[in-house]
């Protein structure tokens, strides 16, 4: 299909092409005029990514595409649409109820019908590389379109606040119950610790344990000292049993020393008198009696001193046994105190753990309580919708232009289809395709150079002597 042949076909069927173009264009123009006007009102909101005033944290997911798409789904949700219906009380408007009755014959609820109707005329678009959402509502009335766009924006802001506050309220209730349980556990643990300390005489500090430990150390020191004394007294008692005269106590005793001096003088005097007077002299007899008396006193004093060593040894042994028994008793007491202290330490750790758990829960309770009482959403209205002055549809010029282009394409296609069903000779090429030896004569007053290429070629072939004409 060459351009010249296409032009010849269109020229031959120009009336059909013109008719199709005019009918299609005029139909589109007329339909555009007959269509009801639609007005689009636009409002916008911005998602704020400032730090949370309660937790002081910045949520990086606020600016992500997934988060913005989630916000689009929230605006398009039935919850937001139902809030719009209830805020504007659309279900109470008689005209709307009449439309619902006509459209559904009373089946279903008017709120569900209104939700579907409102969602069908609303469009939400997130801005590229920003946190702005644009809400557009289309309606025949510009005031109604602006009211619905603003209503959807306000309902969306209120819904985001509810989505934030409702979980916080649920968590606050949960943490309130957990705080009560933790407080009961803390009080029970403290009561158990106090009862145990009273039962075992444990005070808040380790003072008593230190006193008992010091007493145990003192008893140990006393036992060591008494053991040394007992060993010494036992050694002296053994020496006294072997020979009391050589005891240090006997040798250092002043009475024994005095008696030994008296005995030496008496023996010296007896020897002197025996030498002078003989053994039977009264003075010698008296001197012998005096020596015997001194010796008797010396033996008695030595016996007394050695008996004191035995008594001292017995006393030391007895004191050692008493201190040893007191030491064992004190050891058992200190061991019991340490065991009680260990048990009390376990109870104290349990009480401290319960205290920390209670403090953590109360901290979370305070935080969630503050979050449940917040009145500020992270979504703010950027621009409110106003009633548009010009309708957004129908676009008469655009529809007419598109219809014109479509009609031209349709007309050309229809002409080609009809040509394929009824082939006719339109130009010289069609003639040459059937009778290649035929020639053509130019029209009167028309130069050969003004003829089409195919006709000039035919004229050139017919001018040759070897060719014939028909």
C-alpha cells in the first residue's frame, strides 16, 4: 500500500470518511455537553516525623514508602469512611435515604452503601519523596465536594489518633493489672523477709554477725592462751610429782626461802652445840627439836606450794574445757547466723528483684498512660479543600479532539476495509498490474511532466517503436 494509492482510495471515498469523522466528532461533542459536570475538591495532609514528646524517639519508618502506602490504605478504609458518614450525618438526609432505597431496594445498611459510594468518588495520592498525602473528592456540587474532602481529611486525622491512643489505653490497662500483681508480690516478699529477720534475730545491717564473729575470735584467743597455761601448769604438776623441791614456785617462794634460811641457822647452831656439849645436853636436844620443827614447816610449805600447782593446773584444765565448750557453742551460733544471713540475702535479692520489676512496670504504665491521654496526632492538615470554580469533567475540547483523532483512524480503517471487499482500478499502478502494455494519453492541456510517475512511465513505454498501443 503506497501513499498515492491510499490517497486515491480516500479521495474516492471522501464522502464516507467525512461522514464518519463528522458523526464521531459531533457525537463526542454532544455527549460531552450532555454529561453532568463533576467538580474535584482537593485537601492535603502532612505526616509529621518529629520526635515523640513522650518517648523522645524518632521513628525512621514514618518517611518510608511502605508507611505512606499504609496511610493511603487507612484513608481508603471503611473505618474512615464510616466516620465521615457519622460526622456529616449523611444517613439522616432524606434525599440520600431515598437514593439508597432506589438503588438497593432497602437491602443492606445505608451506612455500607454510603461507604461504597464515598470511596468510589475519592482518590488519595501520596506525593513523591515527601510526607504529603493529597485527598481529592469528585462530586456534581462543588460545595459538597469540598465538604467531603475536608471531612475525609479530618476523619483520617482523628482515626490516626485513635489508632495511636486505643492500643496505648489497652496497654495501660494491662500494665495497671501487672503493676497490682507486682506490688502484691513485692509486699509479700518484704513481709516474708521481715518475718524471717524477726524469727532469726537478723537486723538490717551485719552488726550482730560482726559482734558474734568478734566474740568467736576472742574465745579462740582465750582458748589458745588457756591451752598454753594448761600445758605449763600440767608440766609443773608433773615436775612436782617427780620432785617438789626443784619446782620454780618452791624455789622462788619467799616463805620457803625464809624457812630454808632458818633451817640452815638451826642446823648450824645444832652442830655447834653438839660439838661443845654432846648429844645429850639439853641445849642440843632443844636445838634438834628446833631443827625438826623448821624442817616440818619447810616440808609443809613445800607441800602447800606444790599442791597449789596441782590446783592451778586443775583450774586451767577446767577453764580450758569451759572456753572450748563456749567456743563450740559460739561457732554453732555464728554458723547459724551465717546460714540465716544467706537465707535472708536470698529473700533480699528476691525483694530487690520484685522492686525492680515493679518500678519497670510502673514506668511503662506511666508512659502508656500519657500516650493514652495524648490529643496530638502525627498527622496534620496541610491545606483544606475549597469549592472549585471550574468543573474537572467533562473536558469538552479534549474529548472532541480525541474523538476527532479516533474518528479519522476509524474512517481510514473503514475505507480500507470497504476497498478490500470491492477492489477497483484507482490509478495507473492498478492498470499496470492488470495490463502492463497499455499506454495512457495525457488530458488535453496537461503536460506530461505534471502526470503521476506511473502515467509518465506508461507514456514512455508507449512512445517506444517496439511497443504497440491498444
